[in-house]
């Protein structure tokens, strides 16, 4: 520090020297210190940046690992995970990640090259050689890759001690590997020459090691190299011309008198010249096709189509080896094209069938496109043709069921293919052609698995029925168990009992086996069921035809007796449906409120135009009256009938003579709507006694009215139950949702007059849907009943309606109104004055009333 101060206070600056040309040593020292500090700062900054990158990388790796744990079948996540681990340099985890992905997916040739290079750089010694060779074998079996084959050949020549020293064992091993490479990729038009060249170089290296005195060995090796040239020149490859020049130069080295600078065929043997010319012509025919598939910029669909066109060209020439290698080239470019794999496997099945090569291709196809069910089906068939073991077949079958297909029909096809194979093998065992530990129980378990898995998705389909029919037939024929066969059909009836074909299949099995009584019992079980379309009629007619062909006369008569009412019922049902369709169409045409009013006005005008005699004649008939409220909304039509009530119709509603006593006597039934329960969702077989027993704990049941269909007379599952008081009604409503004859019934307080509806006007009609219409014997008895009903607190229907009727038009004599009996005198009304007409003092007859209204 003192020295620095002395230098700064000196009046003379220091002299420059050779070691310090600037003459400023202290400044240089300061600059050096600053540079060192900056360097330390940069190092610290780089260290911090690296730490942040490592933390980010670790987070990314952990996220990818978690995603793979949740979804191991995510291909892209596997690729990203391997790249991240390779960047991080964690060799052990990287190796595990690659092995995990390779177990699920085939790896691309680039991924295999990276993997082998990493293992070669990390491994040393002979112990690592088998492991790396195994990696290469797996890599070249996934996809065709000339580059990977070249790496494989170079690795063996460099790292295998026996090959490197050219021992007899090493030479044999290398030659076998080269021949494998030629079979796999030697016909590759664009890149196959690379393998040929490596093979020739290896053989030439062997030639150089042979002693010059060993003329026989040298001559044999020269002939081996010459044969390699001849083989290559007979194959249409891209650089065929350069190969010819190389061959001519080599022959010149061996002492042949040949022009090495020209590509003519002078000096070559006729056989070599002919083979070369043929391969050259083949290459020229394929040049434009090769140019199309090598155009990488084109869209994938276009390039795939170019490959398919190329394949058609090769198939037209019929060389299986050349066709197969072109398929492999296409697969390497489009590994997940299901169309390509299906076409490839179909060709190989047609060409080789039982070859192990076909089995390997199917294995690769199922790994590349596991979502294609047809590939798995063909795979199983290929294994069966190759007489694969039961363990191998079972393993492939189980693996196929773990895949996800686009439809459940594909699963069914796989199940049936498995059953087909088992059936064929068991049939051979039965005939003594084979011996195995197979048992029919395997077929039964396969069918059961198929049914359990597919029934929620395929029930009521033709394919599902076909599977069950197949199952039942095998139970009776191969399993020799008729009870089990019937159990199969009964199981299907529980799943798809509403399908006509199921019953027909069951009946057909019993008929074919001669079980007539069992088939007849099935007809009895299903003839009354309702099937879609004409199915109900078909099953009835089938029963009659069955009894005509198999049954006795008594059986035929019984079938006719049971079927005839059913057919009539179905006919009535169809007529009713047709009528409902017609009514619906009419309602659609007249849905407008304006049209409804115009229609009523038209009807009113027609009535006005009728003559008095015509109106007098219509009075005795049923008159449909439509009342309207102030807003013009139509009320429910009311029928005024002067005929006596139909006792039979009343019985169909009530179902009890005791409850219809008033109806049979001609008196209108009167129900206390205040204490009536409406019961719905009844079992169609429920009777009055069943309903009475159901409400026995409540008590106080006065009357029960079951609503029936007006055509068939069968129950509609609805009923009204009258109780003596409100307390018992409330107790009955409390039983809502309880079970009666296996069905949960709904119970609510009856509200036919809309008391609980804000929009309903008072005085509405009787219960909707009740088939027992309330009728009156005559207008006179109706008035009498009205007076009697008033004393009991029950207002007759006409009294309810009278206060709410708005009369329309002039035809009002038939409208409901409060009509007092003839001769009735209101004592509270003051007596008429003498000035009044005498005619008004006398009571009027019905005819006089009519004339008065007609005149008005």
C-alpha cells in the first residue's frame, strides 16, 4: 500500500520497459483483479442458472413419471420421459425407461440407435457384448432399418474379439449375420447396397490376411468375393452402375483384361451380363415409383397411396421376397396404419400361412395397432394354423381383451374366434387325432365371460343372440349336457326376453331334439307376450303350425282355443292404434284456436239450419254438450243419455255385484269424491279382493272401481277406492309407494273436479278415464234424484254445471239448467197480479217449453 502511494506521488513517471510496455503495472494489476472478480461473478451466475435448469428438469421428469404411472400406454409421454432422462444423464433410470417403453411399444430405428450407442459408450469388455447384441436384435425386428443393420454389423466386427481376429468361429458368426442382413434389407432398392458393400469389405479383409503361399485359400476367397459381386449385380438397386464399375476394377486387379472406365458389358461373362441387364431393366421400371415414395414433402396420405400403388405393381410381378420388403419399407414409414397392416398380414396369410415369419408379423401388427380387433382375430387364427401351444393361444387371447376397440362387436368376434379354436381342438381330441389336457369347461367359461362383459352393451342384438345359440348348441353336442343348454336359453330370456327371435331359437332347439312337450310349454309361456311389429301374431301362428306338424288333435284344438282370442285382441289393438293415429292427425290439423272457434261456429250454424222436426228427433238421442268459460276454453264434453245404463259395462268397471247394485237397478251411482283415493301403477292382475286386502289395515272401504280397457276389458292398472271418512282416506294415502303384488303402487287423494288446480273452474265433469258413465233414466227421474241428492248433501251433476254454463246460440233447450219439477210452486214468491197473463199461471208441459225456445 505504501509502495502504491509512493508511485502515485512521484513527480516522474516510471520508465517503460520491455516487460511493461504500457508503463502502468499497477493498472494492469487492478484490471487483472477486476477480471478475476468478473469471472467469479459469471461463474456464480452460470452456477445459479444451472441450478435453476436442474430444478426445472427434475420437476419435468417427476411430472412425466407421474403421468406414466397413471397412463402407461401414452406413447408421447414415454418419448418425452426418455429424452429428459437422457439429457439429465441418469443412466440407470434411462435404461429402465427404455425397457418399459419397449415392453409396450415398438421403438423407432432412431431410438434404437440412440440406445445402442449409449450402451456401447458405457459398456466395456466381453460381458456387455451379449446384452448389446440382444438390443440390436430387438431393434432390427421392430422395423426395417438399413442404418441400424449397418451399426449392428460394424459393432460386431469392432467389439467381438473372435470376429476382429478373424478366427474361424468369428468369420462364421459374421457371415451368418451378414446373410441375415441381406435377407432383411438386401433388396432395399434405395439403401440395400450399403450392406452389400460392408459384406464385400469384410470378405476382402479376410483375403488380405491369407498367406500368399496359400494359393488354394486365396483362390477360394477370390471366388467368394466374385460371387458377392455377381449376387449384387443381379439385384435392382439404386447405384447399380457404380457397382458395375467397382466390380470391373476389382476384376482388373485380379488380372482380367477389361475396360474399367466404361459401363459397357464387354469383357463380362454372358451370365453376369444377362443378370445385370435384367436387374437394370427392373430398376428402370421402378425408378418413378421410388421417386414418388422418396418425396418426403408430400402429405402422408399421398405418400401412403404411392406405397400402395408400388405394392400393386410388385404384386403384379409376383416376387414374394420383393413384395415383403416393400411392405416393410412402408411399415417403417407408416407404423400405425391399420389399413397397411391388414393388407400386409392378408398377403402373408395367403402366401406363407403356417410360416413362423407370419406369426412374427402378426405379433408386430398387434403391437403397432392394438386397437384393431380384426388383427387380433387373424393373429389367433395364425397361431392355430401354426399349431401353437394352448399357453401361447391363451396369452394372446388375454392380451387382446386388454385392448380398447371401437365397438363391442370386435370383442365378441375375438371371443367367438377363441371358442372356435377350442371347439376344433376338442373335436380332434374326441376323435383321437390329438392328445391334450383341454376340457369343455374352458369353452363354457369363455362364453360366460363374453356374456357377462357384453350383455350390457349388445343385448337384444342379432350378434348376441347368435353367440347364445352357438353356446347352447355346444352345450348339447360337445358338452353332452341338455340341462346346461336349456340353462343357456333361460339365461338369455332373462336378458332379452322381449325379443321374439330368442323364443324362436329356444323352441327350435327343443323341436330339433324331439322334445315336443318342452317346445309346447315354451309356446304357452310366450304366446301372450307382446313383441315388436308382427311378432305377437307370428308366435301365435307358429304355435298353430307347430301343433299341426307335431301335436295331436287335442293339442291343436287347445292351441287354437288359446291363440284365437289373442289374435282378436291384437287385431282390436291395431284398429285402435290406427284410430288414434287418425285422431292425432286431425288434432294436428285443427290445433289452432281460431280454427276451433270457426269449427264450433260452423256446427252451431248447422244446428240452427235444422228443421224443428229434426231437432225434436235428436232430443231423444245422446247429445254432446261443450261448454266454454269466459275466455273461450272448451270444457269437458258431457253426455246426456235417456237410455238405461248398461249393467254389463258397469260390472266391467266395478267388478263386483254388490258395488254395482245401484247401477243394475237403473239408479246412477253417487260417490263421495271427498273421500276417494286414486290408485295407479297397479299390477294388471290385481283384483278387487287384492285391493281390499291391501287397505284392510285402513278399513272403511266403501267401493272399489278398477278402470279397464274399453276394447279388451283388461285392467289398465288404475283404480278408485272410496272410503267412509277423511281419516281413513288419509291413512290410505299414507300407504303410498307400498308394494302390492310385486309393484309399488302410487296413492293420492282423488281430485276429479280440479279443486286443487288454480286454473280449473268449479263444476267440472266426473272422473276422467272412468268407463262407467253416469246416466239418467229420464229427465223426470233426473230431477227427482236431484232433489233427493240435495237432502244428502251431494249436489247432482246438473246442479254443479248450471251455475257455470254460458249458453251459446239459439239451440239451448238441451243445455243443462236447474229445471224444477212440473207443478212445483215457490211459496215464497209473491202471487202474480191479475194483470198477468193467465197463460203464465198455468204450468207448462215439455212440448210447450220446446215450442217457446224454438220460437225464441
